[in-house]
């Protein structure tokens, strides 16, 4: 029995690194409103006026922040906001969808906002729809919801598995831009899950309540669970549509190595976006989440630097279909087209 290579083991752990990234982003969205409340208490010098619970909270936050700052009223302004729009040590950063929505609503370029989305846009051009897989706080919750769906399936409650047309989200993006232009309002902020999650967490922690966005987000979770696996991200998310367009010609891509592939289909099962890695079917929808890499038992998927995907390269050389072929010739890709 051969020993797995160090590179193979490293790639298998990339998905754990991605979960760490998602968890840290979500933890940051929980921490920021807590810091905001503590900062307000500190700035008002209101410790003696606080209730017992508020004093306990103040003491906890003071203990957490004291090693990093002696003046929380000023220094805690360094990091503010959410994944929709925020400020990190003087640099303002925003979601590209916020700039596109503002452009449609205002009919003019707002240069500070364009500079704020410059880094995320360039990163998407290079790495594709990576925001959806590595940063989006809604993805963190949606993937936990997928785990719930697996558990329900095991006890006999089958979750929804409908397949819709992926182009629906591009229609949502176009309609949203049209309505933003007609109303002069950036409507995406009200229905875009990354914006909704950050805003609702702030409401819950800093203001002791939820807004209507919580109801909308709960509806997307139920849609994913009862209608289609990761259905909102696949079919309805305007931000996902924009990131897919930006990442169409991305530089970093997951690609299959036919010589190591055994056609086991585990990569296809692991893909939450319903893509077809086993037949080299990645495309602009792929968010480089590495779930397929982690699921592959033969190290047949890897990252490559290239501007385009490979067309179907034939069955895996370790699989039965390849071995049954005379001389090991690889056939052309079946014309099934996949979903959407």
C-alpha cells in the first residue's frame, strides 16, 4: 500500500481551512457589535449606571480588549461594519454588488465606493467566486443547513432536491438593477444574504432584537431545505451571479487529473452547487471551495493556474469504463449538458 503524499494530505485539509475562514468571518460578525456596545459604554463613562448584567458584559469585553488597547472609545473604531461594507484600519472595503447597485440607483460613479470594492473585485477576477465559498457568512449557515438536511434524510424526511435553471440568478441580478434604477434605492442590501446576516446579528446583539431581514433569511434556509440543495446560492443570489460573471475567466481553477481518477462520483456528491467535477464540468459557477478535493479518495483533483477549464478528458484511468476501452482511448464528452 502506497503512503499518501504530503501534497495530497495538504489538499485534503484545504476544506478544513475554508471552514476555519468561514468560522472566523462569522465570529467577527458576532464580535463587532459586542465591541460597539462596549465602546459606547466606555465612551459614556457609564459603568456605575449599568445593570448587573451590563457590568458583567463590560468586564468581559474589557478583559478581552485590554491587551490590545488602552483607549477603547477611540481605538475600537479601527474595525467596523460587515461583509457588505466595512472599515479595516483606515481602509474602506465593500461588496462589489454594493457598487453595482449604487451605480444603478444613482446613475453615476461614486469613486470612494469603487475604490472600496477594488480589492474584492480583483480577487474575484483572479480566484473566481471564492467569496461564496470562503468568506460569505451566509454560506457558513447554509452549509450547516445542508448537514441538517443529511440528518433529516437519514431519519426518513427527504429534503428537497429540485434542479432549476442556474440562469435564474442572472435574471434576479438584472431585475434588481432595473428596480434600483427605477426607485433610486440599492435594493440588494435588503435581500442579499451576506448583508442580511451581518445586519441581523448587529440588531440582535446591539439592539436586542431582529429586523424583517431575519424572516427573509429564514425563508431562504427553508427554501434550501425543502426545495433545492443550496437553492438560493445556486439559483437566486444576485451576488453569486455577479461573482460568477467576474470569475468566468479566473486564473486559479480546480481541475481533474484523469490518470488518478476512478470515476467514483464522490466529487459530484460533495459539490453543493451541483457541478460535475467527474466530467470536468466546473465552469464559472465553481467557487473553489475544495469540497470535491477533500472528497476525492485518489487525489485526482488539484488547483491549477490557467485561464480556462479543460473540456471533458474522458473517464478516469483507474475506473472500469477506461479499462474496458480498447487501448485506453478516451471518448468525447457525453452531450448531456448537465443542469441549467
